[in-house]
């Protein structure tokens, strides 16, 4: 009797799933936009980091932002989250102009972001970080009576955090201090904390960087599942092309601060300009 080989977790969609998504038209311009960036430019001295770049994220859409180092990807994230003011262009969140909004106001409006450098309270435990994930105050404030033992809000938040950790095979780290965790594990914990804020728009800055193979698999599976189950709207910078091509619905490609190409992953992968500028042999 032959024993069937165990199923391997998938990082990317099956050909049938990819074909189904490729056949789904992108919503018309201006309809259901969570994020709308129009003709944005940013200069640092003589360096033009972004030059008239436009992009959008529709409700429930998973959008990728790729390009070589120095293409302007992180600058775009800093513009969207409010840390860099553009010299020209317009930004709208769910139809509201946000150019003058501060980073905290944008966060309260539903823009949540992960960073290349882990943005957690490292001396604190994973549990403590989960408890403050949706709070603007410090740890002491968040652990007051509203989060005391038996609090419904605390139990609901903790349950959601535990569920997401379990889906990443990380249920056993909840009592560990963040500064004792491997870098890849800490990055996944940060993602869970960001997800607990129930963002209107999730900005992921190279979420797969520093992750091992099994962690990348778990990450890709979670992002795909949440996108499908909860209609999560995501804009993601990613250098791991397996992750980028496997989970996104639509791609923008930057090169030297300009928009080089955009389209469905299969279309972008075949674009000669993208192959030359970024994908190279990997696109073959």
C-alpha cells in the first residue's frame, strides 16, 4: 500500500486560481478607491525620488509596488503614511484629500504600516504588544482597567491576536519577549499587531525580508487568506518575486522615481521594460 505524500503548503495560487483572478476586470477608475495617488513628485535636493507618479488601491484589492533599489518605493510609502510631504500631487483616502494630514491622523483614519525595521516594543512580550496594537497611548495606559483580566475588549483582542499567531504557527511565542525572538518571527508578530488595528489600508514594506522558507510560506498563505476572506486592501513593497507574483492582483513598477509599467502580474512579468530594469533572467 502506497502512502500519499503530505501536502505542502502553497505560497502562490494554483494556475486555476491565477487564471480566475486574471480574468476578473479591475474596477473602473474612481470607483471604490481606498487610496488614490495622483501625479506625486518628491525631491531630496537635486535627487528626484518620485516624478509624477500615480497609483491606486481599490477596496479589497492587493496591489504590489516593485522596482530596483532606489526606484522610489519606500519614498512612496513615506508619502502615503505622511512622513514625507510631496512637492506636487494629490493624495486621497476613501475620497478625502489627506495631503495636509499628519501621520497620526492618517493612522487613526485607517492607514497601517509595517516597516523594514521592526516597529515593536522589543523589551515587552508579544502579548503586551498585542494589547497595545490598537492604542495610541503607551503600554501603561493600554493595560489599565479597559484591558484588565476578564475585560470583554481585552478578551476579544487577545482572541484575534492568538488566532492570527496560530495561523502563522506562532501560538507558542505569545509570552516571549520580542527581543528574544528571531528576526523573521518578530516581523510576523509585527504584522499581527498591525492587523489587529483593522486597517482600511495596509502598507506592507518588504514583509518577506529576513524570513525563512517556512515563514514565507506562512506569510503568503495568511495574506492570501485574509485578502480573500476579509477583503483586506493592501499596498505591498516586495523584492521576493515569488511572494509578489503569487499574492497580488495588480502591480506597479517604479524605476528611477518614474512609473515604468503597471498591470496584472502576468502582464508585467512579460513587459520587456520590466525585464530589462528589474526582473532580468528571473522573468524568463
